[in-house]
C-alpha cells in the first residue's frame, strides 16, 4: 500500500482575523488601539500538534463597533468557502468581544458545515497583565482539532468556556469572565488541555440566504415610550423592526397605534424582552400586553435577545428577496420555526 504523503493527512485550521482587543495594546497616552498583526499573534502560540497547520486569513482590523451586518454576512460567505476545502478541519474567528455574539449568531444561522467554527477574542489588551488572548486563541484551535462534534453549531469560546452562538451574551463590559448563557449555561469547557462537552444545543436548520436585508432597526420601548420613533422608522425606509418590550414582552400603550400602522403597512415587527432570561410570552391581554400585540400581527421573538432577533430578521428578510413571498410571511415562518 503506498504511503500517504505527509501533507495529505495534515489538518489545517483557518484563522480569520477580524480585529478586536486581542490584537490591541495600550499606547503611551493610556488608550488602547489596534497594534498587532495576526502573524505576530500566531508567532507567540505554543507549538501545535505535529500534523496540524494554521492558515492565517487577515480579514480585517475592525473593533466591534466598526463591524456591520453586511460585513458579518460577507464573513459567513468567506468562512463557508474555506470550510468547503478538504484540507481545512475547522475555522477560528478572532473578533472584538462587543458584538461577537451577533457575528457568532449570523454565522450560526448561515453555515451548514459539520466542521467546527469557534469565535474568540480577548477582554484584556496585549501586554496587559493577565492578557487572555493567547490562551483563548490556543483553546479555540484545540477545539477545532479535537474536533468539536458536528451539530454543535458555531461556538463562542472565552475564558475556557464554550457557549452556543444563539444563547450567549456579553454580560460584563470589562471583566475577564465577560460571557454567559444566562438561561442555559455553557456547552462545555476547556480542561487540562482537552475540551469537555456537557450538552448539545437544540438544532436549527441553516438558513439559505443569498442576501441580507440590513435595514432593520431595534427600538427599546421604555416606560412612557410613544410611537414617534416607530413612525420615523416606517417613514424612512426601514424594512423590519425589532422592539424590545418589558417583562414577558409588554409595551407602553402610547406605542400601540404606530406599531399597528407599521404591521398594517406590511413591515415585519418582532417583539423581544429586555429581560435577560425568559423571553416573550403572550400572557397579558391589556393594552400593550404581548397577547394584544400578537393578535395585532406582531411576531413573537421567543427567547432571543433583541440584538439576536435583529440578526435573524435581517437574514429572514434577505431570504424573502428570493422566495417571492411577502417579507412578513417569510419573517413569520422563520421565527415560528426557530427553536426557542
Ligand atoms: N471594544 C473591543 C471590541 O469589541 C472589545 C474587545 O475586543 O474585547 O472590539
């Protein structure tokens, strides 16, 4: 039997660098800014297993707040193309932590490969005592090589914990343990050089969107809110609206009239809750209660956080372009079928 050439059994992990604190350092003025290249970071990694290789992709140098939904969508396409290669075992995405959960969720919705995809970054800047970037990066590579089980979806790995893209949220703006899945807990953790998986997330079908509708706004309907911002959105080219209500999804009655006009104009409106856990439930039938909103045609966002519901609505409306069905119908189907 012919011996296999060494290259043919090597596993490569693609490392997409998009930016974030993981490659930033503090300047003399005390402010933290982008500073390192991906090559400089990779040069500091501990040695990889013999048959593993890294394929660096300098994709962007963007802090989270410069990331856009269109860029997230483009990243999903580039990761998909990379995962289709036989020599690629998985992909690690290095990303700013502030909107890491949105990018992770977008990738989770759009990718359909069984290969692992792990998104990570750091809370502390390079050179700071306790810099977490190299450890997170090394753990993410290890998770890809383990490999993570198919069906896990896109995983977010920070501080030795693995989270499901759909469930995870940034819970601390500065602390090292900045991510959590308040309702469900982590999927697994990094222990003694290995990865332990505790549970699998509820699966969802990948969404075949060839385009994205980025004109989706998110409004938080705080006590006393009226409908002016809703009307503004409707009259200014917004194609879908996510509203964040109170508790189980109840909104101030002053917003009702404009919400109704917006739904009647054929714009999908998705209701979410500002509560971190529990989501929306059509319990209350008083003016502005979620039960009333559902009967008006507002789509219930389940237990997705508002920022994630916005991503799902953008993808759903992107699908509507090909489907030949009214955007509202597609949006409703996508939300109704999404496991929540
Ligand atoms: N502000 C940074 C960003 O999200 C934070 C980080 O990367 O941790 O780009």
